[in-house]
């Protein structure tokens, strides 16, 4: 959590620099829209989906004291990720103009669409690096080493800061994209000392026929679809926001980013640290311990996020003014971001709780149930967004997200209680 707090501070520094230089407007709209497809590719192939499928299988090797076998599995998954991400990134880069024009930002001007496509092509390079970094971070989590993987998000925004300061004045948002690639390299490099400490070994293997790799891929499938649904929903929201005028995409992104500060420090931190323990308890068949660990962690998360959400709603405007209102980021920019933040804040408890509740299913190697609920939540999100964007503008898109994720968490908790009651009976 402390490391995530540092990452949040680095993210604030990044936003202060970017906001002062660009403000909320068409340039940043193109930059943030360009992130949507690379983020989708990373999440589908190598994001949180990979961790939930990889760690339980990796942990089985460690429990059997087979560290060489564990690193061979890590090598095979790393190689697969690089091959798949590189192939998808190449296809996305070639079709970037069409993807932006038709799927991501049809409401942008032709010039803004061209800039979005150019920035996207640069950002796709970072996706490949992040794929490698994700596997190595998951391996370290399997060893229950959390420090350096948690520090990695601290150094990533620093690359973007460097790009904004040194390349932004001449290259514009493309300079930010180059900085993001540098930040991705730092995200991977920071983990090197810990990897060497635990005997990291890389082998040029794929091992597609081995039971361990097949098990990871089997568990990965539903979780890929789960996260894919989430990021497709974000692309749809960007598509809708691009039709609401210049600055709408940026305002949504900054409002989301502000809500993510407490969500990451609280929800993500608890989820990452709790997951190996939840997986271990599930593997041992300790249902009582699994339930106790989840509910104890969940109570702390809720107790911390409720006042945080209230603080974002009541103090969000003055905080945004204090942090960002300078240079090109004026009072209008503050009001636009706060319009999104106050609605996103209503979903803070839900987003933070989802980090834990979903992992309780993953620990039991059940990735189907969260997928089904995520798909239903995405449908609710999109339909509500279409209904609310007319009366509330881009704030309605933020409110739709909050309502959908809160309903998703409540449904998952209800299913968990029913499953555990049946198991005890």
C-alpha cells in the first residue's frame, strides 16, 4: 500500500506536468483515446488475467520445491505472451487509422483521429514490454515478494514525465507516448534484483503440450474474456464521449484517474497481497479460512473507501484546484474533471471491493462466474451510459460505470454466500 501511495504521487506529478502543458482539450483527448486499444491488448494477454491464471499453477511448483520447473513455466508463458502481443500489436498498428475512425473516436475531427492513430502506434511498443513485466511480476507474487512489483508503477509515470518535459514541447502528445515506452522499460527493469534473488532462469521454450502450461491457458481463457469485456466497455465509453465535444474524453480520463488513487492504494493493494493466501487456503480446502480472510479484508477495504469516496465528492473540486489549476489547466478544466470525478466516486467502494471479491473466485479456480457477471455488468454500463449521457453529458457515463460495478460486486457476494452455504451443508 505504501508503494502504491508512492505510485499515486508519481501519477499526480505526471498529471500536473501534463495538465500544465496541455490542459483539458483536443490534444489530450487524442492521447487518452490512443491508450484504449493498447490497454485492451495488454489486459487481454498479459494483465491481471495472467496473474490469476498463472500464480496458482506457479505456486504448485513452489510448494513441491521444484523451483527450476516453476521458472520453466514462467519462461514458457513469457515467450507465449511476447509472440501473441507482438502479433496483435502489429495488426493493430497497421489498422490504427480505421480503428480510431470507426471504433474508438468517431466523433473526433480527421486531424485528431490521425494524431490518435500515430500516438497509438507508439504506445503499442510499450504493450510488448509490459507483457514481459507482467509475467515476471506474477512470478514474484508467487514467491510472496510484493515490494519491487509494487514499486514498478512508481517508476512508470516518471518516463511519461520525462517525455512531457523534454519531448512534449516539440513532439506534442507523441512525446508523451515515447515517455510511456521508456516508463514501461523501467517498469520491467526495477524487478531485476528480486528476479535474480529468486534464481530467475529464462529458457527458449513454449511447452504447449505440458500439463502446467495447458492448465494456465485453460484458467486464462474466461479471465481474458472478463477483462476484455471491461476494456471493451471503456472503449465504448470513449466512443460515446468523443461525441460530446472537445475535452470530454480527457475529463473522463482524469476523473477516473483521480478515483483510482484511493482505489489502487486500498483495493488493489489488498487484492494483490490477499490473493496468494486465498489461493493457498483454497488449495488446502480450508473453506472457513478462505471465508474469514476474505471478509476480514473486505471489512477493512469498505471501512477505508467509504470516507475516501465522501472526501472525493465533498473536497474534490478544491483538491483538483490545488493540484492542477495552473498553466493551460484552468478553472474550466477543473470543473470538467470534477463533473466526472463526483460520479466516479460513487463507485469507489464497488471498484475496491471487486479487487477482493473476484479474487475469491479465482482462488478456487473459478473464472467462469466472474466472467458472466462482468459481461452483465458491461451491458448495464453501456445501456445506462446511453440513457444518462443526454441529461448528464460525460458525467452520465461516469455514473453508469459506478452503478454497474456496484451491482456486480453485490451479485458476486450473493453467489459466494450461496456457494459456501451449500458447501457447508
